[in-house]
């Protein structure tokens, strides 16, 4: 059985923020979410997250894992001591710092497998300068025999370039049988998890160090500069993957794609585009500069031009933008056109319908082949409640019409430009609601010559 403990109780002082470090966003989700996803991807059954600082925010964001509370925070070893719910489990337990979001499932899989015949396996990497990382101490036969924290290093130990990545796999029994041997006799007066390396190796147990070539994958994030490094690394990794799949990302330095996004074939993504969340982009889609898509489904052949699409679907061959905003569970049909400066909120828009300019459509059910003129507003909110507008197939909505909801416009009905529509209009009828024009003879000249 596979278990995991994620350490996330510390504040992350170097972030200089009130938010817990692991809750800082990387591309489109908190750092911690990447770690939990990676653990699930390698079939870890029980995941315990150790929380302390701002515990509630983490608990709310991750309802599907278990939590252990560490209060006060007396070090990484002390954090693991709070996880007694795992003490009786069989098998292997990965312990991972919550600030290492770039770790990939393949690496975790290697870590679990390496520990099948060991007591402890830890991930290490080699840096030019070990900085604040714990240094790996090996004996003359190259066996890992200890980790010395940067603050406890002798001058000679500071020169060691192999460092502890803060990601370990323990035989669960060995872990919990030896935790009580940790002592806070070090520079930081903390219970160091890393001391277990020495404890287990002195018992003659097998301790392995697995060296990871890509140091960025296992880096810990401690401040906003390192958060940016992780962002760059992850962005490049995701974009490269999609380019290899044939997605034409015109300038990958100016395109951000979340890790769960799915993209089809013959897709072109122009610069300054963000595609996040559970977005799906089907084949032959083009995303023009300045677009932001989050949890959007963009169907085959659609074209999105500098627009924002959130929690919504855009149908096949539909064009959106420039400067449109589609949100809150809107479903735009096939071969529609949403043009310049239009906002759609919680609206169904039937196949072939068009809304080209300066319009707000909220809480509406619009049929097929409906045409909206410029400047239409569905007036869906009376200050207290929201109401729906229904517009049936083939209706023609003139420019600058206000539809005061709730209201229903029939099939092939016509609304005269400039009308404020408060009553239903039957199929095939026209609604007109405006005062008749009167012209005053010569008034124009008089005014001008005054
Ligand atoms: C730790 C390791 C160090 C390693 C580095 C890798 C120890 C003693 N040192 O150092 O060898 O090179 O990670 O990034 O483990 N945490 C708790 N409770 C605590 C203290 C920390 O949950 O009482 C959590 C933090 O929230 C954080 C993680 O543990 O997510 C690591 O803590 P941090 O203070 O960043 O450890 P480092 O000093 O970086
Ligand atoms: Ca750290």
C-alpha cells in the first residue's frame, strides 16, 4: 500500500505574505494541488497533509485528503509525528515538502519502486552551490549516511553539492518506529525529519539516494523569485509537450497553458494567451492574441479573438470577439458570431445566431438564427432578483432594444430598434415601443445660426 504525507504547516516566512506558502498560485492552482495530483497519479491511497499556519484555507481547498494539525511548528520531523493515523499502515510512505510543486508522477513512481527493497529512499540533486538546502553526506562506499542542514554545516560540508530535495519514501514501519528518536539539538532547535537518514543507516538499514538530473523538478519554493522559476519551468514543459503534439504555439514565452488543458490537432495559439483549468480545445481552433480561457470548451473550427471565456462552451465554427466576455455557464451554439464588446452570462445561444456589437445578454435562452442588432440589453436584474429572457428561433432584435425580463419573444418575431420591450411578443409579430418622431421645420438652421 502507498501512503503520503505532505508537509504544509509552515508559514513560508520568505514569501512575506499572509497566505500559506503552499496556497500560492502557480499558473492556475495552488502549489499544493500539483503535489496532490501527482500523488494520486501514482495511486497513493492515503494522503495526509500536515497543516498549521492558515490551516482552514488549506482544508477548504482540498476536501478529498486527510489532515493532521501541527501546532506549534517544531520542524519537519515534528510535523510527521502528528501523522499517527498512518502508524499502523503497511507498505511505503512518501513524505514530501508542500513547496515542491514541479515533482512529476514518473519521478514519484521511481521513488516508490526504488524503496521496495530499502528502508528509506530520498531524492537528491546536484547544484553548483547548495545554498540553504540540506547537504547529503555519503560514506566511502557512496552510501547515504546523513543529511546536514545548511545552518548546521561545517565549512567543509558547505562545499557538498549534492542536496536533499525534501522528497522521501520510507518503509512505513521503519518511519514510525524511529520517529521518537529525533531530537531538537541543532541550530534551529527543531525536530529534523532529515535526521532519520543517520538513524536508519546506523541501524544497518538500506538508505538510498536517487539523484534527479533535472534540479528544477525537485526545487523547493521559498520566495516569489523561486515561485517565478517554477512557473517558467512548468510553462515551458507544458508548452513543449503541446508543440510536440503539433499545436502551433506562435510564441511559447507568451502563452500559458494549465496542466489539465486538452488541445486537439491543427490548433494555432497566438501570443499573450492564457488557457487554464479544465479547458478543452478541439481541432482547427484558432486563439488570437489577448485571449483568456478558463474551464472553457472550444469546439472544432471556432475562432476566439482577444476575448475572455470562463466556464462556458463555444460551438463549432463560431467566432468570438474581439473583446467579448462569455461566462457563467453560457453555451454558444455552432456557427454563431459574437462580435465586438459583447458579454454573455448564463445564456444559451442557438446555432447560427449572431450578436455582433456592444451587447449584454444575461440569463437568456436564445433560439437558432436569431439576430441581435447593436447595443441590445437584456435587463435581467431588478436590484433584488434575476429573471430570464426567452427569444425563439429566427427572431430579429433591432439595435438598442432593451428586453425587460421576464419576457418571451416568439419565433420570427421582430423588435423595432430603440424599443424597451416589457411584454411578450407572439410568433411572427412585431414589438415596437417608442414614441413617434416629430420633425420641426427649420429648427436645425435656427440653432446653428444663433
Ligand atoms: C527542508 C529540509 C532540507 C531540504 C529542503 C528541500 C528539513 C529539516 N530540511 O528544508 O534538508 O534541502 O527542505 O526543499 O527537513 N513544515 C511543516 N512543519 C514544520 C516545518 C516545516 O509542515 O514544523 C513544512 C513547510 O510548510 C514546508 C516544508 O515543511 O512545506 C519544508 O519546510 P521548510 O522550512 O521550507 O524547509 P527547508 O528549510 O527548506
Ligand atoms: Ca523549503
